[in-house]
C-alpha cells in the first residue's frame, strides 16, 4: 500500500511540493482534490522535498489535499488496437474510443544498445521529388524539418504520413492549434492512412506537462512496433514547443536558466529523444522526422542549433518548398547507389545547374546582358521549381528521375549537362 501524504508545502502555478521519502524521479502520483483526482509527476527531488508537476495545473489544489505516490513512471498500453486511435499527452483517448490498459510499457527508457543496430541502408519512399531524389530519407534516420511559422510544415508531414512506404506511422503533435489537429485527423482519415497511424496530440489548450510527454509516448509505441518487425516512421511537430514547455517548467521551479532562458540540459533532452531512431539487426526500425520551428528564421536559436548537432542533416522548408541548398540528408549516399544507377549523377548535376540558375537570376536583376547559356538556365530553373521543388508534385522516384532527364533535354544539349556518356545513352529521352 503506497503511503498517502496530506500536507502540501507549496503551490506555485502547476508545481506543488510535498515532503516525502522513498520517491523516485518521474514517478507518478494522484492528488485527491475536491474536484476529483488529478495526475502529477515528480520532476525534482531535494532531500525529502519533492516537487511534482500537476498535469491539469495547480488550480483547484489545496494544501490539505491527499497525495498518493503510485510507485511507477508513466506507461502506455501497447497492442495493435492502438492503430487508428488518437490519444492525448496523458495517453488517454482523445477520439472518445475505449481506454486501453493491456500490455503497459514504460515511456522514456534508454536508447537501443548499439550492438543491436545496423548501418542505415534502406530508403523510405515518400513520392516527393525533393526528398526522394535530392535528400533521400533513410530508414532509421533522424531528421528535423527546419521552418518558420507560416510555412506548410504540417501539410508536408500529412503528405509524408499518407505516402511514406512504411508499416506504421506514429504522429506526435505538440502545441497544435485545434484546427491543425483536425487537419491531421481529417487528412489521414480521408487519405486512408489513419488505419496504420497512431496519434498522440497535445493542443495549445492542454496542460504544459502533457506536451513534454508526446515524444516519449510516440517513441515508446514506435519502438514496440519495431520490435515486432515493422518499419515505423515517427512524425513530430513541433519540437520547439516541446523545448518551450521545458523552459516554462524550469522557470516555475526557479532553475538557473541557460541560453535564452532554456534549461541547461536542453541538448541532452533533445538527444535522448532523437537517439531512439534505430534499425534493429534482427527486427524492424524507427525513423524520426521532426518539425523544428525557428523563431525569426534564426538557425542559431538554441533549439535548432542544438538539434543540428544531434541529427543527420535537415530539411529546410522555405518559401513553401524544400530549399535545395539549405537541406541535407547525410545518409543519402548509403542508398542512392541502390535505387537506379543514374540517381546520384542526376541529383548532383541538376543541383549544380540550379545553382547556376540562381546566379543567373542575380545577374538579370542587376541588369547584366543575358547570354544564350543564361537563357537556357532561366528556362531550366523555372521547370526545376515547377516539376521538382513544388510540394504538390506527387510521383514515384523512377518517374521523378525520368522527369529530371526530360527537363534537361528540353533545356540543354547532351554535352552541356556534364553527365557521363553511358548514362546519357541509356536515359536521355528519345526524340
């Protein structure tokens, strides 16, 4: 029988303190208030002074309310019954479906033993040319989508969720506007992808502490599916909201702030989540794609800055498309030579020519005379942006590669492309 405490020392916002012994960090507790039972989590221990974050906030909590420690950390039910379901940051149903209580697994555990991992060597097809051709997403990769507010990052995640060739999608939403939550729900439902998706959603109106639980819930479930031999893609939005929730709680606890008010362990907190990406040697995989918004488009902001040291590249969303020169997939070379033999060469040369197009645009804006080569580059750049960079383009990798050749053929002579003769002979469009 767990001991019950009936004297709360202090109430500071959503953080309460009580004197207790035999309690561990992240342990759950129930608070019996006059309005019912509230869930709380231990987030700081100083001797026998225990601080708890109340999920529903401190309003309604009185100093004589009873606190009962449960002796365990937060757990989430795992089974195939999760598929098609939507939960909140407390792992409670948001879709008005039945609560699940079987096969409970703890969240926030350690990352996978390196001896169980294999080198990433498989591609995840998304149907988006700027990903599939130029910044290939690799199984077990961890990649952020760097963006500013107003960019269509939620629409991009929804498209990837519907089109990615994986077994299971786990979508974790943090600080979502209710309209964005409904957008994900309706889009996946209408696209037929909800049946292979599990959603953990925290809206801006939900308790702050639930926002911090979304990545852990999502990754715990993803890992269990991966252990069943399934390839799982975890989509998270927005990790900056996750970090801001950490900052809010740290300020409430009067922790010494670090850069821009964020807690000093921001890097470790982000890394412990991203490092859950894995390709098991004898089972399935977990791949992580997470939106990270950049306040003021500042890539040196602590959240994107720390994220860049942890992840294996980034997708940079700017102007409504995936920016060719800001984006990078450091693992794409592991798979580009396994798709089609023209993939790597076509990717390199199309980006080189697009870079020249950007230079030509600058020359044109400054009033310099345009050469015949400049005219070809201008035509090429317009076609590239329309048929490759536009996020509405939805085609398989092979068709996207064929389109790349068609774009080159409509703008340049064979010898002007810089591609090898053997590739030109095999893939150049026939007249």
